[in-house]
């Protein structure tokens, strides 16, 4: 763990576009709004789960634990479509309406070069960037030929093998990277695996006997996962470049213990094509054309549970995202202007089927869950960066979106939305060691296919959960902060206030989505202190509060859901003789007491977790790492039980909370050539 401890001082102003958190060595550009997170693949060897890696390293990122892998992220109390995730510029959407396959899960940490985490409504280049944007940049081909092979092993029979090969020449470069991994069900601090946690929930009245795994499936692995990524870069001329990328992810039998269903498989394909040309003229310093297509297929089933012993239900979902973006950049005097056109189409389709266990089995199509929903967006955007003088710089951006959402569902309305987003930011440097930054912004995101049209399973006629009259969500936000550099330390602090109009919330009483106005505000502080040349301490803290302006229909509670409690991450790194490094970190959170109890959340205990990792360079290209997470085998949970997700329940208000893994040992042997 290595982030720069960003400091403290809340009386300031200036512009925040992005707050990036380090997962290894952090390199920060001069611009305060474009910090970059690096060395994820080098540091995060415990798991390929990128969401879990981000939460481990940053206090402002949390996860929603669903399984041993494929966990969703929460940034500043926002999740789902309120966060835009792109992989090499390709917008990725999960197919599962129950968020079993969130966008962040479709790229693995061993393929990642660096990540940008842009907090706030300060990026007009992306569609629907309401409260945060996560831009994942995967590895790039190199001119020099090199490669690596790694073998990983860990508790609960975790096994992983991965490889990388890259090379080429002055004109053409290539990269190919692949991995395969699997794991048994992890155990929490009480020694309960997935089966044991469900048994505990049944005993406590938080789940039903039908939710337990059938005896013949209780020993199933938690998941198996394979990925292959290939890239080709071609420098056509000194001023022209063509880039091709293709990533394949294949996951099988991913178990979700606190959910009624498990994923039979989870497959995704991400294709990207980029063309860049420089120096076309005075008004085109660089022209970029980016085209992408991402496809996700995700069937989930009750097949492995007691409820599916004689007949089981399968919910098959598929989503496809296609997009193109044309961006032109040029300079005029002291202005750097970027303008572009953005277009995307998303199709989302889902259906339920029922299979009767027989010889041969009989499968019957039941009804659609999401009926062929198309979301089409067309937009134009522009942003301008201007340096006023040596101390002050400004940035402004604007975007106009035209979005249509159409469904094949005969009883539901098609929708059309038009709106604008924009921001103004400022950076002011008192001197080389002190900066103020602040910004105001507005962003909008439209409701998705689940929120508008989703139909549940079970009773006949099936329950209609989506609300096809929802308004788009609008975020008006202000961010203020300060950065101070000392001789051997860096401190940064930031506060934000977000006014959310027509926030989309789930009402567990009416069992529908509805709009409600809300406010969200908080603070995050982070930084680093270099004690000696070889010893450094890093840390961050984050705290948010979210409140609805008024309760939902037939309710009284005004707490927003999914607002994590105070969280702190503190780490230390010691390097000896350039060949040995030891890292330790503490992750702690206060009790979760501010809850949306009418919509399923419950109070959770606070926790303190200690982790340790050592890495030794053995020479001749060999490197060995050993680590242990949750050293004291604590039992704790990091995610709550908001009913917008379908979780195991023993009654109206009793919902199963999934505990985090207990003490976990892991190793890696890597060979570079």
C-alpha cells in the first residue's frame, strides 16, 4: 500500500476533477486534477479483483461484497450507474440487474497499467458521469521484447497462473497477457465458509432453508476465472497511430452466498480500436477516433440451492455496449481546447426460465425481466484549460446529451431525455509547496433499464419493480481543497457538497424505484510521510453523510443508503538494499450506525484489520512475495443490506450480511525476462 497521505485543511478552494488513489507507487502529474494510480499489477497480487484492490488502498473507495471475486465499488457513497467505468475508453456495463457482474469486475488487476479515479462531476467527456468516474488503463505494448510468468497460491486452495509477452519494433508493437485462477469458498473469521455463513443466517432467521446449497454442491469452488488480453499498436507514420485491443473474460460457477442465485457463467468481451493523428493544422493539434464494443453474458440460477432440487429458475441476461468518440484538441494563445462528439448504444435484454429436473430435463420460458431495452445517447462536449499566470489556472467544460430509451415491453413507456452538464474549476498555487483548488459542477445521468422496466420473478402475475416515469438524476456539486508539500511529506484535504435532484432510490415498501431529492457531503484526507530514505508512512481517511430531503412514500427515514461510515487506511513501507521490501497496513472503520433501515440496512460493527506483505528480489529475474491479510482473523462485514439488491432474507426485515474473508495467506513467484 502506497498512497500519498493527503492532508488537512478544509478552508480552501480550488478545483478537483479527480482524486486518484495509489495502489503501488503513485506518480502525480503537475495538474491537480489528473493524479494517476500506478503499479496495480505489481502490488495487488492477492486477488485479480480490481474493486477489492481499490478498496484496500483507498479510504474513499468501499466494496459491496457479493462473493470471492467480482465485487462492486462505492465511491463517496455512490454506486451503480452513478459511477462511470471505462476500460481503455470503452464503457463497460454489467448484464446482471442484481450487480453480480459490476463493470469493474470485467478487467483483472494483472492486466491493469494504471487507474484514474475522478471524483465529482468534472468530466464532460463521458456519458452519465454523475458522481465519479473510474478510468482503467490496461498495459501497453512495448518496443523492447520482454515477458513474465507468475504462479500464485493462497489460503482456501487459491491457485493462479499468469503470463505476459510484449515486444515489437519501431513501427509495430504487440502485447499478449493471460491468466487462469480458481479458489475454494473463503472462510470468515469464525471459520464459516459460504455454506457455514448461510447456515448461520438460517439459524438467526436471516435466510431460509431453501437458500442453502444442496449437499452435492456444498463443496463447489467459489469461482474459476480465465482472461486473455491482446493488443497491437501500429505507428503508421510519425504523426499517425492505430491501436487495437481485445480482452476476453470467462468465469464459471461463481457462487454468491447471500444471494438466492449463483452465476453459471459470466463472460465478457471488450474490443477497442483507436486512431490518432497529430498536427493536422492550426486547429487540430491531435485528432482521436475511438470505437469500442463490450458484450457481457450472465445467466444466474437457483440450480445449486435446496430450492432448486426438483425445479430451478434461471435468469439469463445479456448486455451490449457500442460507442464511438471523435475528439479534437488544439491550442489558442494560452488556451488548450478539447472538443468532441460522443455516441453510444446499449442493448439490455433478460428473461426467466424454469427447468424441471427430470430425464431429460424440461425447460420452460417464463417471462422477460428486462425486455430488449435500447439506450441511445448522442452528445457534444467541449472543455478549455487556460493558464492565467504562474499561480492561477482555470478549466471549464460543457456537454449536451440527447438520450432515447426504448423497450419492447408493450405496457411500458419509451423515454427521451435532453440535458446539459458542465463545470468550472480553479487551481491557485501560492508557491511551490502550497496549492488551493476548487470547483463547481453539474452532471446528469438517465435512469437505466432496470430502474425503468425491471420485472421480478415469483408470483403470477410477476411483480413490476421498474418505474417508467422516473426523471434523470442531476448532481450540483462544489469541491474545495488544499495541498501542502513539506520537505518530506505531503498533505491534502478535500471537502465536497452535493445537491442531488431526483436521486433514484428503491422503496422496499412499495417495491418500486422513485425519485427523491437528497444531499451528500463529506471529507477525505490523505498523504505520506517519508521518515527516512527507506521508510515511509501513508494514509487516508474518508467520511460522508447522505440524507434525503424527505422520506420515500409511506416511509419516515431520511438516511441515504450505501453511505459507508468513517474509514481509515494507514500503511508503512520499508525497503532494504533495493532487494527486499516489507509493507504493512491497517484498515479500520467506525460502526455503521447511520442506516436506511426501512429499506433493509442494518447496524454493523466497526472493525480494524491488519495486513502484512514482503517481497524479495532473488536475482536472475526471479521475485518472491509472501503476505497475510487479516492477521488476527477478525470477523467483520464491509457492505450493508440495502434492498435494491436481492439478498437472502428470513422475513420482511431480516437480511443476510456477508462477512469478509478471515486470515488469508498468499504467495507469488514471478520470473521476468
